C-alpha cells in the first residue's frame, strides 16, 4: 500500500510539476508585460507632471492686470436703425506684457475692434464697441475680453433703448 501510495504521489508530483512549469513561463511573460506597462505609465505621469508645472510657471510669469476706466455704458434712447459706438479705454497695470487674445460679443448686432499686439506694462489700449440699432426695444449686451490677465475673462456691458416705430392710425371720415 505504501508503495502504491508513493507511486501515485510521484505521478501526482509529476503532473503538478508540469502544471506549474507551464504557467511559470507564461507568468514570466505576463509579469514582464505588466512591468513594461507600469514603467511606461510612470514615465508618462512624470513627464506630464513636469510639463504642467512648467506651463503653470510660464502662465504665472505672464499673467498681468488689465484695468478699464469704465466697464459699462448706457446709450440711453437711440433712434431706430442708427448704429452707435463707445470706446472703452484700458491700461496694463501689471508687471508683464498684456495680450488681448479675443473679444467676444453676446450677439451679432454688436461688433468689436480692439488694440492688437503686445501692450507693455503701464501702457494702454482700447476696445471699440459698435451696436447696430435695427431692432426696437431695450438691449443689454455683454462683451467678453479674453487676455493673459489675472482677471480674464473681463466683462464689459452696453445697454440702451430703441423706441418702437409709431404706427400711423387711419381715421375714417364717416
């Protein structure tokens, strides 16, 4: 019986060894793939971290302050069909050059022009806003200034009123 048991044990041992031998080789391949994946992920993580720190240093260095003399304008009552304009003057009160990247109006009835290029510290510029008064009623429009300033985006507003046209009444003589 002991001999039979030892024979079965040795056969069982050979089967287990063969089973363990095959996965051991594939685990080695799997382990190297996992190790490679972790290594590549770690390298990407480190490079992205350094890139974002470098970008934030660059942005902090370039941020400045834009200051407008006024940030809103009321046109009051304007005639129907008339275009009106206002100029918003600003200055760069920061230590770095100011760049206005874009000026967006809240609707197509408002057109903008602005100082393009680099505005040095303590220098100024302007944003011209033209409103096309072709639609009667009250209006309140916003203009968004996108720049490299700490207070970007900065909002300017214009408002006013365009009276409705008077309708001629027909009086009968009867």
